[in-house]
C-alpha cells in the first residue's frame, strides 16, 4: 500500500515532496557530474596581449548594447523634445529645440562609439544622455541609460586594472609582480674609512 501510494501519488518513504524543492528542480539546471576518469582542463589565464586587446576594444555584448541603445535614444529624444516643444511658450521653443539637438547628437555619439568599440566613451555618452533625460523628469527613460553607462564604466575600470596587474604586478611597481616588497634605495653611501690605530707598545 505504501509502495503503490509512493509511485502514484508522488509520496515516498520520506513523505511528500516540498513545493520549494519541486520548483528548484524544475527551474534550476542540475550540476552535471563529471564522467569517471575524465579530468577537467585547467582554466588558462588571459595573456597580456589578450588583456591589452580588451582594453582597446569592447566585446560583442557591450557593442550590442550601444547599437541597440543609439536608435532607441534618438527616438526617445525626438518624443521628449516634441512633447516639451508642444507645451512650451513662445520664448522657450528655441531652448527645447536646442535640447532636442543635444539628445539626438548624444544618440549619434553612442552609435559611433559602439561601431568603433570604444567602451569608455560609450559609457560616458550613455550616462550623460540618461542624466539629461532624468533631469527633464522622464525618470523611466533616463534610469536605464544611466545604469547601462555605469555598467560600461565599471567594466572599463576592471579591464584596465586587470591589464595593469598583469603588466606591472599587483603592487604596480615592476613587471611580473616584483613590487611586493620595498624598493631598494638608489642612493649610494660610500663607506667611511676609519684611521687605523697604531698597535700599543709591546711589553
């Protein structure tokens, strides 16, 4: 009876399965156990040339962010500018036209920096665009650009730090990590020659 109930009703010897365990097993991918006798290959650290290439150019994921954000920023800028111009007085129309031009120009900068794979400049343009839109009280449009720009700037800092640690060492003094201890002083102090005392009288 207990065996049939466990096979049909999902109840085993340890009682009913908890809902949390069932959802965890459903949505989380189980960790694959290594095959017997198989050895995992060691993870090779990036070389100095690879780190230098990361500093100069961003990867495809970062580039995709800029390529998608640039036309979206231009569309949002046109919508915001048109809305502000329609509600502005006659004396404020010129100001909002200038603002519209700035937002569209920033979106063009995003596209150019994304195509040229310039990580830091793309992050700065995204953050500036988000701040401009945020100051116009369009928070829902400004916050994603601010977060995207901050993410790129943080990645740029980390890549540069990894490259600096690989080339100059963790202490930042000398190639190969030789900056752990204090540097020897370059000043040379010649030894002082003390006059030799004559031997005393022999008795």
